[in-house]
């Protein structure tokens, strides 16, 4: 008989994680479900079942994941709604403020390059290299879109309020750029014709 590769903790986390991914349970609900699974599994192991068999039976007794998800969504309707609002706010901030901030930074970069180098070969080379780097960066981001979306989803699940607050940072960065004393020349240069 070969040794079992069953991992009880991983199995419980997967079972609870499936329900949690549906967006219907709170952290305290997840802890309570985990405790029930561990207790039921331990009870069955004490009766002579293997860890894997005990876990399977404990899951059957606890209930189907889909049914549990539906029941918890009735009780915790606000949990799913909070997630939807978080995604809407983060999406708006990413689609509106990040491009605005990017264009502001590009404008400041152009202003700095053309202020220092005027219309010379150096300025043309610097701007061309900058455009190539931006193109590679956009290509890199496009290739990593799945990892980025999974990261954002995980952050929304575990730290909804924090990630929503962090998504507002690009709105306030232009204000900080204007308020920093060393960057006052950009305000004067933009104001002059």
C-alpha cells in the first residue's frame, strides 16, 4: 500500500475557497465552516476512517458547495454587492485616472526634454527611446493581464477597503506634483504661451 498524499489543510482550504470565491461568505463564516469540517473529520478519524475518507464524508454531511453558496448569499447579500462595487470603483479608477496620470507624466517629460535639449537630435533620440520603452511596457502589461487580474481579485477578496482606497492614489498624484516646490517650473512653463 502506497503512502497517502492527501493534505487535509489544503483540502479544507480548497472546499472553503470555492465557496468564498463565489463572494457570499465573510471571513468569520469561512472560519466557522472550516472549524465544522475539521471537527467532523477528526470525529470520523477517531472512528477508524482514513483522513481522506473522513474529509469526504464530512464534506457530504456539511453540504454541497453550490447549495452552501446559495444559502450564504441569501444571508450575506451585502458581501457580494460590496465586491461588485469594489470592482466598479477600481475599474473606473484604473480606466480613468491611470491614463490621465500617464499623459500628465508624458507631458512633463516632453517639457523637460525640450526645455533642456531644445529641438535637437538628442531630444529626438530621447523621445524615440522613451516611446519604444513605453511600447515594450504596454506589451509586457498585456502579456501579464491574467496575473494582474488574479492579483486584483485576490486583493479585493481579502482587503476590499484597502485596495479601493489605494485605487484613488492616481487621482491625487497630480495634486502632489503641483504642490512639490521643485516642480514649480512645470506650472510656470505650462502657464506661459
